[in-house]
C-alpha cells in the first residue's frame, strides 16, 4: 500500500505585549489538541515537518541596502504587477526595468493555492526617505507595502557605517528604533553592512546585534549558506556566511546566471532537505555599484527558479525570506508533539514553546504518514481546512 504524507499546518496566534529585551519571551506555553478520524485503522506516524508545507528545499534571497529597484522591479515581478520602465535615479543609474506587467512567480501550498515568491530587504533607516522623486532608496510607504505583502525587513545598520569611529551599538539600536517608529514592528535579524571598511569591523556588528535582541546575523564568515534541516539546527546566536548573486560584464546572454542556477540545482538534487541563502543589491537595468543584478538577469534568474521548482515546475521550493525560514525551524525544533491512536481515531496534542515577541512567523507543519482518507474533529476555536476526502495529504489549522 502506498503511503501518502499527511501535512498539518498550524499558524499560531500570539497575543502581543510590550517588548522588553529582558523579558522577550511569552510566560506560559500553550497546548492545542484535535482528533484525526481515519477511514481505515492503519498505524500512522506524526512528526514535525522539516520545512514548511513539507517542501524539499527553502530558498531565501535578500536585497541589501533598500534600493528603490526592489520596489520598482523585484516586488512587482514576484508579487505580480507593473514593472517600472527605465528610471534614472539621483545617481544617474537606471534602477528601472522593462516596463512589462508580471503575473507573479509562485509556488503552491499543497491546497491548490499559489503563494508568491517573497524576498527580504536589509535596510538602513537613515537612507529611507520620500523625496526626491528620483531617489535611489526606497520610501517609507513603499517599504510598508512590501512588508504587508509578506516580505521581511532586516536590520542593516542605521547609516551603513563601516569605518573607524563607528558606534556599532548605536548603528544597531537606532535602526531598530527607526523601523519601530515608522513601521510599527521590531526587527529580529541583522545583516552586517559591507563596503569600504576597517579590518574585522564585522565582528563588532555581530556582537552588538546578538547582544541586543537579534537572533541571527548574516556576515562575511559563518555557517552555511547551505543548511541541512533533516535534524535539529543550532540557531542560537547564529552567524551565517553571506554569498552574492551578481551580474557580470557580459550583457549578451545569461551564462553568468546559468552558473548560479547550476549551483542551486546541485543543492536541490541532494536527498536531504536544505535551506539555502543568497544576496544581491540592486535589481535595476544598471549594475548598481557593480554589486547588483541587472534587471534582465534578475528576471531570468527568478523566472527560471519559478518555472523549474515553483508551481509551474516540480513545486519543491519554499521561496521565503531568511526570517520566515529561521523562525519556522526554531519553532519546529521546540514544539512537543504527542499522539495516541485507538483504532481509527488519533488524538493529537501539541505543546507550544515560549515564543519570542519579535517573531513575525509562527507557522508549524506536522507530517503524518498515512494512506487513509480522514476527517478532523476539533473545537470551534480552531479554524481548520483539510483535503482529507480527496488527496488526504494535509490539514491547515489557523489559531485565532
């Protein structure tokens, strides 16, 4: 008998309270229970899924520095919408795109719903402004729109300072306050700013970020950028190595992008599920500071990923920002799942850990091996969607 994989997806609603660094955790863990009623009395197994939606690999992509091309091009390409025409910014660099309208790039959640690819922005609050019209950086309304669409915002230092005389603590904390003031949330992950710098300055940023409420940093050296996720992952004060995807001087074809895509393909072909992280800067027609992806390259790269691994391909990708994947794995490794089966009925009990207040994402997937169709019985407080009568592979539980 073939075994189908039953995926239970849980979204945790956590009440908010005033955040304080010395008291950033919820005091009381919560427990939820529900029943699975099978059509046959076969034995089943309940485990935490290694990745959300039980995907084979998670791919996180971050745009550094909050350049406006993120809003003009990258966001509409992935989320769907009108991509900017050519747009010369205040630095006389074209941050526009090809002027086309994108239908979006998607993977599926396993319920037949398409989810748009999402990236992260690593931003400097001191550079975010609304004027001039041809500004090089994103504005507050634009960053809010991106955030509300599910993209994550990461701390990149308030001024992007890297030289002698930098107050690293102030760079971290002032950027935290800036985002809190303008957007109303507390960032939880830090990306060390690069560029002209003093020797080993990044160590100071890592120290100040991790000592002031941030759960992880992306830096010059560290773990990854490929993480095996088939077992518990050490996320405590994580420092991850940052690698970049960038355009070359060759503008006649996509050979450079193909090399990057071959790297992704070699990672995906591994039997174990993985989490892979990459970065770039601008995504406009001009190769901003020669540290970016020209829009044709960016479009080719992301479209190829979507066509091969997204909803139009084998649908094995979970295209989600660094913060979302980190927080999923953190929760996955800390929930306690218990289940008791009596003939065709399984009672599932899930004890939730104390969850940091600054966590934005509180989703957990549980995998259950079964070939039986099923129904769910739960309290009215649980909002549950399932496909137990059809493909009988997963259940969505959204807590209020």
